[in-house]
């Protein structure tokens, strides 16, 4: 992944919530177990996502978390920016030079600038609802593949 482990875990948790949208509240421990995320780490990410109004958190015996608004209104870019913060005004040079800008650019500056914009655009177009649908389809495909493998090898 091109983002931190925090962003990766946050995205996974948000997709889980999108897949279970409309149901009962989700427990952080269940999500952590489903994606093999350290529970305490996910709990801190949930706090961050709650502060950014992407998740609603409820305490108590019947508590848990859910999306703060419909999955089709939350983009992947919003999740990443909530966890990693918005992109800096002046980003580091892709090859580590101390000065790199449109005025004084490194050999990769123009190509990297286009790649960053394409990634930003892709993340802003992808909603949690779309990702939830894609994950369900992926699980169905994997089930078919594993089922086909069993039929082939079964006597």
C-alpha cells in the first residue's frame, strides 16, 4: 500500500462498517479480529475517525461503532486524510532532494506530480459503498475458485 499501516487499517475498518451498514453496531474487537488489526491500535484509529465525523461511537454494554453518514457519501480520500492528515503544502522530493518545486524540479518531479494527482483523483472518486460491493464480489469469486478446486480434486 502507498499509505501508512494506520491508513490501511483505517480503510479496512471503514470498509467493514460499510459492508455492515444498517445493521447493529459493530464492535471494535470484532473488526480487529476480522482484519488481524491490533485492538488497541484500531481503538485509537476509531477515535481519530470519530473526531473527523466519519464514525459514530457509542459507549456502554450495547455500544459499538457505525458510519457517521451513508457509505456512498464517504470517499477513500476522506478516510486517508482523516488518518494521515491533508497533504502538506510543500511535499518532499520523491528522490530526497532538499529543494524540489515546479520552478526548480528534480528529474522525476513532473512525472511524480502527475502520479500523485492520479492517486488523489482515484481516492476521491472511490466511495466506501463501492468498495463494500467490490469486497463482496471478491469473496464470492474466491469462494467459487476454492469450491472449483475442491471439486476437481474430489474423487
